[in-house]
C-alpha cells in the first residue's frame, strides 16, 4: 500500500494523506541551524547541537504520536477551527498534501473553501527557519478567518528541560515587540543567545504563556485561545513559554494573502547583549527579519536553496532503465548522506538529540557517502575527528558538535573506531588528490601541545590494532566493535547499567574477527597510501602486518563454512556452528571477503553462500542466526533484544551493504544487486503499510524473520546504511571508484543489464561514462576509451582541464 508517490522531476516525495503509518519526516538546514519536520508539521529546531542548543520543545514517546512539539498553524473560521497540516487540530480536511523536497517541506491543506499552503525551509547562510504561509479563499463568497501560529520554546538544554522542573518552571522569560516574540530565558546570566518568532505583518494578538494559550487541561488539538478565536496577549513569566501570533485575514473570492514567519537564533557578544537594562539587543534579529520581509525575498532564497541541492546532486548521476534505482542513486541516497554528515546519529524521531553526539565511527563512515559532494567540509570533519583521537591511537567514541571535544561520559575502547579514520583519510585523498591533509598538525585529545601530522594519527590508528591483540593473534574487541551490542567484556547483571560503558573484565581475551577483517581490508588501503607518498618502509611494515592478520583469520577465524564472529572472554567461539544460538553473524563475512580472505581457496564463496542460506529473507539479511532466545551474560546487550529485533537477528541494513560489496568483489553482480533491491527504500514503497518508515530514506533496522512484526522498519534517516549503500551501489556494483590516479572502472552488475551511463564530477572535470554489456557478463573490462582514445587497464586518467570527457566501457 502506498501513501504517496515520487515526483522525480521536482526531487520530492509527495504524501497524499496525513495518516501515514508513522510520521514521515524531512530535515531542514545544511550548515548550523537544523530542523526536523514531519508530514503534519511536528518536529523541532536547534542550533548546531540538539542537546545544548535546542530551540523548540519536542516530546518523544508521546501520546498521541507526534503531537506535543512542532511548528503549528490553526485557521479559525466562524466558530470552527482546523490545522492545514491536519495536526494538531486533527480535523478532517477536504484536501491534503505534503511535499518533502531537498531541504524544504511544503504542506497544503484545504477546508471550508480556505486553502493554506505553508513552505518550511532553512535558507543558506541563515540561522533560522522560514515559513511562507499562503492563505487563499477558493470559494465564491468573501471570507474572514483568523490565522494562529504556535511553537513552544525549549529552555535550551534539552536534557535539563525535561528533568529539572523545580528550576525550569521559574526561569522562562520573553520579550514582545511589535509582531516578534523573543525567547530570552537565562539570557540575563550566562547565555549569550536568544531566539525569536516573527511575522511580517501587524498582528491582532499574541500569546507567550502556554497555559493561557492552551488552557490548563487542554491539548494542542483544542487550545482555548483558538477555540475562542481570540489571543489572550499573555506574557510568559516562568512556567512554559511559547510563541503564538493571531492575524485576522479578510479575503475576497480567489484572493490570497502571503505571510512570512521566521523562527530565528541570535548570539551576541558580552559587550553587545543589551539595548538597555533587561532589554535585549535586537539588532541582529531585526536584520534577519528584514532580510525576508517580503514573499519575493523568500522565493529567491528558496530558489538559491534549490540551486545548491541541484549542484550537489549533479556530482554523481545515473541513467539506467530502472526508475527506482535512478531516484535512489541520483536523489534520495545522496540527500540522506548529506543529512547524516550534518547530524551523525544525534537527532531524529528515534534519536532524542540528548543521548548521543557525533560518533567517531559513525562520522568517519558517513564521509564515504558525501565526499564527492563537499570535499572541503569533509576535510574539516576529518580534522575535527582526528583531534579527538587519543595518543595511543584509540578514540573517544563520540564528541559534542558544539564543543568538538570528546565525550568523557562514553569514553573510548571501542576497538574498531581507529580504523575508520584510516579509511576516511584514504577515501578523501582518492577523491581530491589532496595529500597535504597528511601534513596538517592535528591535536590528540584536543590538546594542541600534543599535535602531530595527520599522517601520524592514521599510523597510530593502524598500530592500535596490532598493539591490542588477543590469545589467537586476533584484535581485542574492547567494549565492543562496530556492533555496539556485542559486549564480550561487560558481564552485567545489574538492571540499568550501560552495556557499552560497563566493563567487568580486563579485556585481554575477547577478540573480534570482524576487526581482523577490517584490518586486512583497510590495512591494504593504508599500505597503498604509504606507497603513494613514497614511504616504502612503512608500506612494507604494513604489508607484513596485513599478511600476518590474514593468515591468522584463515587459521583461527574460519569455522568450516563461514567466518567466525569473535572469541569471548572464556576463549570460546562466537558465531560458530558449535554454538547453540548465534551460529553465524553477517559482519565478519562481509569484511573478511572484502579484505580478500578465502578468495583463493573458495572459502569466501562458501561464506557468502552461507549468508544467503542462513541469513537471507525477502526484506534483507538478518544480522545473526539463530536468534538468541535467552540472556547470555558473556555476550551482553545483543542477547537482551527479543528475537528478530535490532542486533539480535534483526535486518541491520548497514551491514547488508558489506555483503553487497563482498559479492561484487567476487564478481557476483546478480546477487549483489539482488541484496541492494531488498532494502533500498524506493523498492519498499509498495508495502509501506508493513515497512512503516519513509519509502525515500534508509532505516537502520528492519524486523527480522524471527520477529512478530517481520518487515517493519525502525530508526530511519540517521544511519550508516546511507553512506555504505551509496558506496555499494556507486563504487562496487556500478563500479565507478575514485582512485589516486583517476577513476577506476570495475562494475559487478546483473548479467541481464544492457548497460547504463554515469556522469561523475571528479577533481574539477566531468566524465560521462557509458557502460555497455553486449556479452551479458557481470564483471570484467573488455575495452576502455576516453574521448575516443583506447586506454589500457581500467583507470580513467585525471585530465585536470575542467572539461567534459566521454568515456566508453565495454564489459567482457
């Protein structure tokens, strides 16, 4: 069942009913000010950090769902009222449509001959959210309606806002000037920032106190001010400050009224905080408001935003015979990669913005999906991440985006983390040719006195693995590896303890075969980089270590039919046919094969065949099988989930991509693309009532075959699934890979494909690459020509002339 449709020409997903299976959201903002917005106007906004600079309030786990936070509008018409986005009033509409586009959302609702169209977006280089509201009388009689706006301020620190009520109910403060409501809680003391909500027209009333607007016992669906058709002109004094305007609109038949509302954020220096005693300096806010004083100015900014996304999405463009594939590659997957770059795993409808900052592992992987779009910002992110690295090569698991410092509460000792930095640096240099990043003096633990070249950071990251080996010579797992829920050193029996931060063992026994596979795969990349920069001694040393690890994997990490997952603290196998449950895991199969383990003797093929046989479902590959049905204290959190959910045999979409890559490495393009279509969002649209999450972006997890809700997704948007699936389809299946000396062409596609065309920007040039498959093979290059000239091998050389180059590839 569908709840909308793709409008590929406009790069929009069009939702045709407010009754989606779950709120289907979009993200606004691409620099410092960000917003989440659902198809009915729910969500919230923040500046840089969803925990420390939360601007509007949102209630997670709320009843009703997605009510209790948002930017809402109400229309009052002769004694009745409704919301143009359906929520929060929840009155039936005569017509409804929501268009989620690239950095904007447009919601249109119609009732009683009043059509209201609201466009929400965050303009470029602007710390605010703009709402263009157009109210039209589509009837044959004059209309007099009242428009109410509404949002609720968060008292800045989102965690404290929902906990420290004995203080917070006494601190709320606002100022009101003209048509602008300013939120200045704590501004007179330690804060240098305030927020505002404005409209570009005289108002008939306002409210800034929630109880006055709603009524003590009313919900957002029945605010007493709206029901009465009249604002109370309340001024918040403690309790819960809000911002609401009311405007009387008189409309002739066919007449429209355009209004511009702005939710903005301002910082003032200590010397410039005040206009007079207790009156905030509003100069910056007034300048922001003046910038969008007219609807024409808003339209121009929206056009600039559209051009910005058009430019970003033009860097990699696919023309194939499959519309679903085209829209995923050209639009939605790249768009989601940019969102994960901005927000990592911090703020979504499943991540509260409080529990996690920017992940070290997560952000390094996210880089892989957007490097081709914004390499300069990728460079900055790499330096930010490396600056939180520890001197032994380890890393803080997370850092806060506002401070860019490592998160002490979580700490480190997730032993896969360092290797992701190596992969990110390699990918950046391959994309840009910018070797100078290796010379950037970069602090350890944000201490500039401990700065060293970035090349030293990736060397220490590489060495962190070989300096932390266990009894079999495999890497120690630490608190966890990529699978945060495989906690082999935790042994927790205390309710409420964090599996990730509780460590009961010395950590010198439990080993990870997955990290070993990563080390071989990423270690080869590190070796090639060292060779490229002329550091042959380091390249030789790294080659030896990679070879040793590969031998250890084949001796101690292969279980006869597939690769083991780990060894636990007792030295027992995890992910073995000898185990009662959890006999096979997906992660090590992917990375060991990607690293070239078992290719020569057929063991790689055995492992991949076992993946399909034991982990395969119609909705994707489950993480492990059989699912755990009891708590294994020696395994930790993974065994706490009910069978089929999350890491316990759920379909974890992130690691499905590693199997796609592994199948492509083996030249099995049919199977690689088959796995791709099982989880790619556009292919799930037909069964949205089962999948439930947005059919235009990836989710982290889909309930596995052991779950009662098999096929139902959770945790959409902020997931490494986005970047790795873009890597899988663009580099491993379609086979256009950035390399040091050019673009490597190495497809692994379904045999029945006739061909396809990729237009790829690379180091200032544009390459139109036409791939033809007359022999109906999956892999192999028969010929390669660039601008009509035959090129030996499969590397398209870099031209560096800023021109368009025609490339023809014949498979065979």
